[in-house]
């Protein structure tokens, strides 16, 4: 399929979506509504708080669990179960004073021993974010104080504690099999038995919650909707109050009076995981990875797939990270001839086969297949259910995959996607330069040194084509008239705490 056909198909999809979802818009509930209904692109697979991850999945855990530190919509940090904290100058020790009088839904009390038990479990349970606290030790100082001693310095440890690393479950539930299917926390809401695993999650207000200001609704329903057209139909028909849409559905939603909450978070592109040739030996050669980068016309994708929404880039570090280098964005211009030359010099003049999990967007799949076919690379899309795409992408089964990932601080970005133990570095790739940069940050975790070292890392991974970014994406998050929401800094969707009834 050529790009003209792809663009025409995308326009057709928009028109079809508008027809399917036509009709008057109504908020999901009446004025000053007491129920908030959201559409989620992913499912929650376990209620064990050690399995919490950033992005779309975090709102599930925020319903039933408290974490030690609260991350405000602008990214600043606020007291939560910890009322105050200090970090030593070497970023290796965090001391936290804990809130008194907090009770879990099983009637047990929150204290330093419970906090330690949860953190110990997080560190040992091998969850998606466990690597950033690997080897840490937690000590009880007194009944309401703990100290975390890190095995290596972590300049962004407070960020991690305020996102995924410190959701607190009742002591009786920590590490048990039962917590995987039934959460026991101290959060603003209770998990309700009307939930249908894989379909929808229902929360009801916790009448004994310690912070009444966080309980803004009597009920919250999260519907699992990986298909964007289904999300469009749901928000236009009033079935949901909040949904992430895309450029193909955004205009239709906006024309019906729904509110657009637009903010930049993610970059989208290819992760060339197999840099050592474990599954696909061709990817071990940097010239092959560079050829893939030259084979893809990012500007055409931005126009045809994104409708022009977004910003072209070839690097995974954002402009605000401190590691960004503008010159790197010019490194991989669209050049099929150069791509063929690189493949020829690497011994792949006749091409090779690249297998990836099937990205849900057919237009994107067709475009990438055409681009790579033009340089003799046969792209095979392995069918996986859309709701399971993320799990397939992270499974280690594939040598590469298409994904979009948020751009955090330089150190957070590094630990997520580049560090050898990073959760998005599936095959644990590294280089001597990356190892040295990591050691240099551990020796000197000052902001200036982190910036210097991460800038060096950024240049390394761009030149080595570990990733093939296409563009930075705006999040197109829509809400009904019945609710207001504040977008969350560096997260794909708003945090659960950011919603409130609008009174309309």
C-alpha cells in the first residue's frame, strides 16, 4: 500500500468513526455527577502493588493504594503517606517520616514496619520498575520513620517513590497469592465485587479514607477499551467521561463539544531490541540498524498517520531533559539508497526478515512494511490481541517492536530504556561508553554531571541506532462536560487524583 492510499484510508476511518458515533453528546452522568467512568487502553493483570508500572496502568493502583509521596499534576512532589522526607547529598539515602492514623481496608494500621514490608517486597518481586531500587535496604528507625539505603545513587529516587515504587498494601496481603486478584490497600476507593476482570474495574468510595479531599466521586468505573474507535463511540455516547483518542478520531470528538486536553508526553518509533543478534543476527550490525533508520520517511508518517500532529525527532530524550542534542535530529534523513548501501556493506544486499508484534494501527503497519520492503527488508507482523500488545512487546520474544514511551527526566529515561537493567532494554544491551556514563553518575549524582553524562549517552544510542524514533506525540485526551481534569506531567493519561466533577 502506498502512502497516498494510506492517507486516504485514514480519512475513511475518520469518516466511518463519525458515522458510527453520531448523535448528541451527553455526559456519562448527571450534573454534579457522583460516578466517574474512564476508558483504559490496557488491562490490569495483577493487583500486587509491586507490579505497578508507569503510564496507562498507574490509575488502577491509585484507586485502591496510597503511595508514600504524591506527584502533583505539574510533576512536583507532595506529602502523602510520608509527611516529609530528606535525601542525602550522595542520593543514596532517603529518610521518610510517616503519617499516623492511617488504616487499611482490613482494619490493620499503617506504620514503619508495614512500609518496610511493602518496600522489601517491591525490591524482591521483580516487577516492571524494580530495577531502580535493586539492592536497596529498608530500615525501621522508629514507629513512624524509615530509612531507605540504596545500593547505588539514584538522583530521581523521589520520582520513583512518588509513582510506582511505594504503593502500600496491608501487611496481611503483601506477597500473597490473593492480592493478585483482590487488592487490600488504604486508598481513596475500595475494589468492588461488580468488577469484571478483563472488561471493567469498579471502585467505590472508601468511607474511612484519611484524606477526604481525594475522594471526589462515589464510584469510579474503568472500562478496558484497547480499540480507539470503541473509545470514541463510548465518550460520544456518554458511556465514559474520559478517553485517550488519536488524530483519526480527535476531530470528530472535538466537533461534538467534548473537551480536548492536549499535552506532549511520548515519543513513538521502533525499539531495535536485539542489538547483540540473539534472535535476529542481522540486528547485531550497527549498519543494519542505521539502514532501518534511513529507510523510514518520518515526515510522511507524521502527515499520513498523525495528520501533522507531532514533532519529528530521531532521539528518545526530550528537549526538556537536558540531554537533548538538536544536531542528532538530522542524522537519519529519509534515504532508501543509503539504506541499501548500508545493508550491502553489512552483507545483507538481499535483505532479511524482521518480525514484530502486530501494531494495532493497520495504516502504520502498511506504511512501515512498504518502507522496509523498498530496501529488501521483509517485515512480518505477528498477530497478538490489541489488549495484550504491551505484554507481547515486553515479552522478549521479538527482536524489535513499535511502541510509544514517555519522555521523563534524563536519568529516568536512561533507567527506563537504556540502562542494562532497564525494563525497556529487553536484551540488556550495553556499551563501554554507557557503562562509564552510568558509573560517572553514581560517583557524582549532581544535576550538572547527570546532564553531561546523559547527553553523551544520547549521542551514543542515536549513532548506534538502538531506537528509530519517528516523532514526539501530543496526547489527545478528551473529557465530557461533567468532569474536569488536569493533565499529568510526563504520563500518558491523567492520574486518578486529577479528576473532579465540573458541576455542569
